[in-house]
C-alpha cells in the first residue's frame, strides 16, 4: 500500500489529504517555507526537502513512481493546512491557472482577540510591498495590486473570535493584512500585530475546491479542524463545524 504521508529525510511525516493522477494535497505543518530549490537561505525549504526525499528513493515516493512534485501555490511559513502539489510540470501549470483565474475556492480559519465591528464583511483594499521592510505588505490604494477577502465570524470564546476567511485573489499575506486593517491582526502574527514568544500564527487553510481541469470532476479537499479549534478552546458545535467531516 502507498503510505498516506510524505516522509522527509529527517523522518518527519506530513499527512496526505488528497491524491489523484495529477496532484497531491498535503496538510502543511507550521514553519516550512515554499521557495524554489535554488533558494538556500533556509534549512526549512519544503520544496527542497521533498525533492531530496524523492531523489533518495523514500518509499512514499517510490511506491507512487514519483519523479517530480512541485507546489502549485504558496502558504506563509507560519500558516498550516491544505497545500497542493503537481505531479508533472503540466499539472503545475494547469492548476496554477485555476488559482490565477480565481476558479479555485479557498477557505481559511483565523482566530483574533477582540470583537470585529461586523459579523460579516468584505475587504477590497489593494495590497503592495512596504518598501522599508521587504517581508512586510501594506494597504496601498495607489500602487498596490487589487485584492478581495470575504470574512465571517463563526464563533467566539473568552474574547477570542473564530473567523472564516475566503480570499478571492491571492496576494502575499492577503488575509493577514486585510484582517489587521478591518478588525485586528491574526492571533500570533508578529509581523502585523503583537505575538507572545513562540505563539503560533492562528491561521489555517481548511479548504480548496475546484473543477478538475483534466477530468472536469468537482473536487473539495478539506483539512482537519479539531486540533486547531481545541488549541483556542473553540468547539465544533459552537462554530458550525459539525458537518465538516461529512
């Protein structure tokens, strides 16, 4: 049987959430960057680690006859959840076009401290780079790129609010920038807010839904939410996630 995980050279195993002939979707852990294999400024380059594992003939890859696997889109290093990889350069291109054309539905969960002004809202502020800090983005109506995120409050507990975020576009740090601008920063976001030492970023990719560009089937890839909710003392009943596993 094919293992239901990607195994890196370190022995770390990353769960596979979905697989077909063209793609593999994993449940990305916190702390891994998504940059080209030529970018060697970090030992936590997930693309490099996966390429090395395939080249080493690890069983998870060998059992699938895998020679190639590359990320289709990116998640911030601190963000966890659904991450899609293409098994061929053609698959990377085709699925990349789904993201570019906005035909990929994306949902995230975020936790904030402090009540937002509304229970549902949309932010359409353009986003650009902050020239004083290359790692940081900002609201930039004049020179930024168009961006749109839909937000909805799903639940709360002890002053913490669970937010569903649906980004329509895919700008760098889009959810983090839009949430900090329209409400408060994501809990644990040291870049756009204040974070306690070693406090993780409370942002998780929980859904990718699309029409398969090759088979035309409707696909919905979900990430588990129980551990995330438990970490912030939010229950599935309170947040309407009883139907999530179905």
